[in-house]
C-alpha cells in the first residue's frame, strides 16, 4: 500500500507513535541526567532539571529530524532549528515551571515528589511540543496532485484561501 493511500488517522497514529518513541528516549535521558545531578551534585533541583532538559532537547532533535519527521521539508534547516529551539524553550519553561511551583510554592522537595512533578511537567510540555513541532517546525512537504495531505499538515495561513474560480476554456477552431 502506498503512503498516500492510507487514511489520515493511520498517518496521525504512526506520527504519534514515532513522536512517542523519540519522547520516551528523551524522557529516559532527562530523568537519568536530572536524578544523577540531584544525587551527585549540590546543584539546586530546578537548575539541575534545566540542564537535564537541555540535554534531552538535543537528543530529541536528532530523533525527530532523522526518525519521526525524516520525510518532512528539509530545505530550511536554520529556520527549523531556530523554531525547534524556541518551542523547546517554551516546553522547558512549562516543565520546569511545574517543578518550581511544586518545590518553592508548596515545599514538595523529596526525591519522589520531584520525580512526580517532573512527570507532570513533562506531560504538559509534551502536548505543547507535539503541536508546535508538527505545526511549525517540521512542516509537511507540499501535496502532489492526487495525494492526500499529510495528517495535521498546517494550512498556508490561519484561514484557508478560497479555491480559484475556474477559467473558461478557449474556443477551439475546427478546420
């Protein structure tokens, strides 16, 4: 079966699965680095978590570019990387904001509590990252005639442009 002949839900499910696989690797890296820093250094919890998140962002970019979104537009890598870093920074703020609120707002600072709120922060940030990466960073390639558009491919702008009106055919002269 050709790629263009599968339904949009199947394509979206495949994309979510690939995004999730890369995300699991990034999450393992994130947890490993943060827990190592929490237990082996005297860094403050949120500062150590920011470092762990940055390491995971680097791993995730490689996974997303070369696995999840390898079939997406590669023509503007500098713009892609800039957008990826910008949206990743927002995700970093979301993830670490949840941890910051738990530790400094509520005093929940045990190892277990840190990890629970880290999971919560990563979960919220992941929803934002999935939407932003697929909509803005790893754009779908233009659709060829006869193919279905990529599931979730963003429109050219916030409002779809109206279809052009059909032009009348020129009259043919028979000799």
